[in-house]
C-alpha cells in the first residue's frame, strides 16, 4: 500500500516545477547556506531573503499558507536556541528568578535568538518548496549529478522508501488492535480500559513495530542484493541542463552572493 499523504510533492504547472531539479537543488542549498552565514542582526538582508522565498512560493503556485504551515517544523529549533537570550551581553533587559538561580536576559542575546529563529524559518521554507516542487527520485538524481557521495544518496533513498514500509506496518498494527478491541454501543464510548493500560498496549505495539521493521528490512535488503543491488541506484541519464536553467542558476547564485557580501560588509 502506498501512503500518499507522506509524499510532499505537489504537481503544479508553474515555472518552479518546470525548472531543472539539479538547478532547484543547488539554488535551495545556496539559499540555506546564505541564511546560515548571514551575520547576526542583518535585518535588511533577512528582509530581502524573505522577499525572495515569498516570490518563489508565489511563482510555484503552492501558496504561502501551504508552505508556512509546513515551515512550523522550524519551531523546535527556535526553542532550542532560546537559552542564547540569557548569554552574556552589555544591554540588560530583565531578570528571571528560578529557585536559587537568576536568569538575566540581554538585548544582544535576544537579537541573536531572533536572528537564529528567522534564519531557521527561512531555511525550512526553502526545503519545503524544494520537496514540494520536485519528485524525490529527481532529487536523488540531482544529488548524484552534483557529485554528492554515492553512499549518502543511497541512504537518503532507502530511508525515504522504507518510511512508507514502516508506516504500512504501523497501520497494520492499528487495524489489528481495532479488530481485537471491544467498542461500546453508546455514542462517544471508547474501547479499552484505563490510561495505564493504553500506555502499556502502545508500548508493546511500538516494540512490535521495531522488531517487524528490523525483520522486514533484512528481507528487503536480501531481495535487493539477490537482484544485483550494489549500492548504486541506477536510472536513465538526465538531459543536459537547458540554457534558461543555467541563466536562472547563475542569476540566483549571484543574487545570493551579493546579499551575503552586503551582510558581511555592513553588519559583519
């Protein structure tokens, strides 16, 4: 069974979808690298980077709401950077007593946290647009085309394909549990017993899923080796990059380079 809801690719008739996957992959990496290397507090550069990714989202016809909803993945990374607010600085903001400890917030730490949060949010948006505008097999081919090591590309491909197998096994377990659980006739009644019982059953299902995943992965790998798998995913050769795609790649790289240099010159 194919789990369609796990595949982020969205078929659209847009200039972004029609762009060569190798060019999209390189531009997405360059954009993420630019966000990561831009100095702290370079707000004009961040604004231009935000305008750039919003323009790409509009051109892709994916919709800003669609991309931003999936960009919430960056929230845990933002929270992980929260302690930098209480690092050393010169401009005092406030103090927060926690037991015998006192946390002191500084303006420099707050600026660093806001910069890290914004850069993470922008980077995740670029990754979401890339995954939604290019099928995953095309992205694997693009990785090999830009000389990413074969082992890494194979790991990415196997992890992606096995994710569907893992979800399929989880759905099988859920169906088996539902078939063996009694359901009351009253509206709103729930099957099962106490919360502790449900937690114990869920833990057993998780362990069963882990064992099934190991066993099935061995069977899949042995079947692949029996069919000649040697670590390389082979496909038809890709066509040469069109001239228009080269123009988009050159213009995008140049624009990102100028933004990064302006960040270092004025805020570095």
